C-alpha cells in the first residue's frame, strides 16, 4: 500500500506512458507548425492518418476506417472536412456506385508532401541524436507498444500501416 503522505512519482523516473505521450505531442506540434508554415493552416496532425491511408488511385471509406483504426463515422467527418477545403474528393466508385472512393487532390498531395518533409526532418534530427540503429530499435519498440507491427498486449495481432 502506498503511504498517503508520500508520492512515489515525485522523485521517481517519469513513467514511460507519460514520456511517449509527451513525445507524441512534440511531434504533433512540429507537424502542425510545419504544415502552417507550408501554407496549409487548416490541416492538422490529426488528419495525418487519413492522408497516409489513401492510395494513389483512391480508397474506399471502409478501407480507410480499417487502416486508420477509426470508425466509418469518424473517417466520414475527416473526409467531409478535407473535401470542403479541397484536399480530397469523395465520389462514387465507377465500378460500384454504392461505394465512395476517396482520392487526394493536387492540394492534398501538396499537403502530404509538406507533412512528409516535416516527418523526414524530425527523423533526421532523431537519427543525429541517437544514431540510425537506435532509431530502428525505438521504432520497433513503439510499434510493439502501439500494436501496429506485432502482437498486442492481449496477444491479438493488430494490423497497421507504417509511415515509413
């Protein structure tokens, strides 16, 4: 039992979950700033999963939901937001009119490229700080924690797409 007069976190190491969350916020902030600087003030890091999940020839909403690990409703909201701002277009699939196919527009591809530059700059900085081998190990550890590349905590295989 914890003594109510002491807090074990005060003099202890920062919990790993807190470090991962804080690192994620830093990267998110850099991506948001980089996108704004590149002329895309209405695109946020929160939109990145959708940008990363769209195939060059278009992707249906169900596949996007699966790839992004979001509900179809949440993906639909992102699609509407980005469609309204000219980053993508959702239209009936010519092969099956019941299916909506999402494609990036020229502006969407430009935003994707700007985001990719921010990510590459961060990766380059991190490799300079830690070394390429350590970054590779860190990526593997984070994929394990996130459940995107290996069995998750319950032993369930979780599919996901790597950004690199």
